[in-house]
C-alpha cells in the first residue's frame, strides 16, 4: 500500500475565494493571457503561473495514482505561495484558507489523500496555533514550512514555539524549498529548480543543526525534501567546519558533529539517480527514507516505485520505503 509523502495540490476553491474577497487576504488572482493564473500578493511578490496539474480535478489525480500504483498521497500546498512577507493578520487568514481548502480536498477522498498544514511564519506563536488547529481540528498529518522565510534560514529565526508545538503534537514537519523569484544566476537553464532549491534546503537544515534546534527538541521529526538536498553529500564538510570554526563567533551551539544528526531526519526518495539513492541509503539506512514524487512539478519522479527498484532495493526494502516508513511517520 505505497504512500507518496511529497506531492503538491492547490484546490481551486482558493482561487475562487481570492477572486471574490482577495482584499481580505492580501492577494489577488491574475488571469491575464497566461494558460494558467498566477497570484500577486499585496506586499509585492508575484508567483509564476500555476502548472495546470496543480489545479486539476481531484478525480484525475486519483486516476493518476492508480496508474502508478500509489495508494495514498500526502498533499502540500506550493511553498512559493506561502506569502511569508504578508502582514501578520493577512498571513493568519491566508494560511487558514489554505489549510481549510486542503482539508476539504482530503476529506472528500479520505482513503487516498492526507495533507500537511502550512502556517503564518515568521510568527512562531501564530504558526504553532494554526498547526494545532489543523492537526487536532482538521486532521492534518503534519506541518510544512518553506526552507527560508523571506531569505532567512529557519535556524536563524525564533521559531521554538512552532517546533515545540510539532513535538507536542507528535507530527512531522516537512521542509520544502521556495524561491518564487529566481536569483540572477538561476534565471536561465532551469537552474532554480535544479540547483537553488536543493541548496535552499541544505542551508536551512545546516542552520537548524548548528543553532541547536535538534538538541532543544529531541523528539522533533523533520522530513527533508529532494533526498535531503546536498546535506548527505556535504556532511564531511559540515563535520570538518564544526570542528574548525570559531563556534562562539559563528553561533554554533550544536552538541555533536553534524553527521550524528543525519538519522534524526527522514528523506524523500526524489534524486533521479540510482547511485545517489543508494548512497543516501548507505548514509542513513532505508528506515529513514520515504517515497516521494514531487508531483506535479517538472522535476517530479513520474514513477517513484520504479525508481526504488532501479536503485536495486529488494522487495523488503521497497516495502519499507514506500509503505512501512510513511505509515509509521504519519501514523496511518
């Protein structure tokens, strides 16, 4: 009964609400001449147009899952539209709308969809309360946060109240990169999703380790997208600099070498390279890897179960990654 832990969906209800009452949320829908609409936020951000499959009918999503043998998909909103730069009151309303809409989608297909709830960061208290509401009141399986908040790494921000809430609720937090406006060096050749996204994740996870978040919250469960970014492959450099940096000057309060935290995380399987996936398994073991597709973005894994088999995992390992680990993680 395979479970895809990394997938994205935007209920069209969100766009309908914005078209009617966008001022209440500090965002508007731009239809224009593009094939798909996009969102513009009052604080200045304009996201790129939605991919058509982000807005597809739920029945088509279910049919796609049937076609590739996936029993359940965990839906997340698109991190590029989290709007962390919004005014606090608008941000709280926005994330309530996002979560209510995604909860309604999952409720219509309870046997096929679970979901992760977003929150109005950088207000840790408000994000914690929204996570509690989503988990206890709406059935969210966990939380999702972008890997940066208006360009700041998560470990540099005062988010302890949010981490504490996730730990108390005993739900995972999924970290997903976001770069809605590509940097000058990543505007061409698809370098934004190829490179910038995975290093966005790597930077923020490094900040969580060095700032002591994992030490302060020993039961906190974090899922890292895209095979952990570059973390598993740069871990030797992390350990080297942990030893050699001026820890007081750099604010490094980690109680152990970064490599000792590798098994504190779960990692999705989206690496597009059999040898890289095997390397990840060698570093963290298969009990810390979960199936992911990144559906429906261009770098999605169109057949993640086939990718596990191509990496040489045996039937027991495939079952562990695709079924046992996600169900244990999400308490399914």
